[in-house]
C-alpha cells in the first residue's frame, strides 16, 4: 500500500510536461552535436598545425 501511495505522489509531483519541453530537448541535442563537431575540428587543427 505504501508503494502505491509513493507512486501516486511521484506522479503528482511530476505533473504535465512543460510547454517548452520539445524546444528544450532540441536545444540540448543541437548543443551536444555542435560540441562533438567542435571537438573533432579542434582536434584535427591541433594535430595538423601544433603537434608536427
């Protein structure tokens, strides 16, 4: 019985998704993608111009 009450209260705390959630998810996805591309480009630049 306690677990049912805990699950119900957790659902009440979470509530509905915020209206900007899809936009926020897309922002995070783009930010991670840009960071990965930046690391690759900067790694190549350092390897090409600084290390030799």
